[in-house]
C-alpha cells in the first residue's frame, strides 16, 4: 500500500465545489447544492479522489444518502491531517466504503476479476472480453460493457485517450484489499 501512495494536496472548498458542479451538471441545484458540497468537502477533508468518487454516488443515490453515510463516520474523518505522517488515504477509504457495496453485482464481479491487474498500468479495452473466455472467472453471465461503464462512472476505472483503460491506483488497491478480506471472511464463515 505505502509503495503506491500518492501525496495529493487537498482541494480547497472552491475546487471541490467546481468539480462537483461539473460532475453533477443537471443534478446541481444552485440553491441547495453549494451548501451540501461545502459539507461534503469538510467530511472528506478535501481529498480530490474522494470528491470525484462521491460525485458519482450523489448522481445515482442523492445528496442525503451520501451525507448521512459520511456523517456517521465523522469522528474517523476528523482525525485526517495532511502532514505529520498521517495518511490522506483515510478519506478515500471512506468514499470507497460508501460506493463499493452499492456497485451492481456485475460491476463488483468485474472489479474482482480486474483487481489482479497492476494499478495505474494501461490495458486494452478488449481485456474484459478476453477474460470472459476463462470460464473459472465467471464473467459469462454478466454484461461486461455495462459493468465497465459503471466502474468508469465511479472513477474506479479511467478510460485512456484510446480504446484502453486503467485502474485508478489507490481505488484499485483498496478494492482488491477489501475483496480479499471479504473472501477470507466468507471462507472462514463456511469452514467454522
């Protein structure tokens, strides 16, 4: 994890609002959205990737859903500092804890399959279709294009300027870590 850490300066409030305004476009309400964006900015301590990921959740689930979830974890978020050895990945983890359970089962399956890829490397757009040929990966019954689109919408996959894509470095590492923990806990529950 530490090998792949990126030092990201936090957004200031104006940058958070601008990003949310662009990402939400037709969902942005001039009267209520800026106040909600300010609260979201405080709750994730201005971490750019958290703001970007949560914009997708606001679009699909609404402001109230996102803010209520983040408020529940306010104590954890309030300890984030961008110096002194503390890791800004904490607010990314909170953002991903919010989004991962709400991905469709198809998107979760695809992310699970892609989680072995090296984060940040570029891959051809046809890779998920090539992986489908391996029956043990269980991609046969899912709409790979829809799952891939959902991961792009939530900024877990980033499409390159060509037909390729890459996994967002921190999002991919965190998702792979969470999925391996879930598999271990499922295995333990089945064998105890």
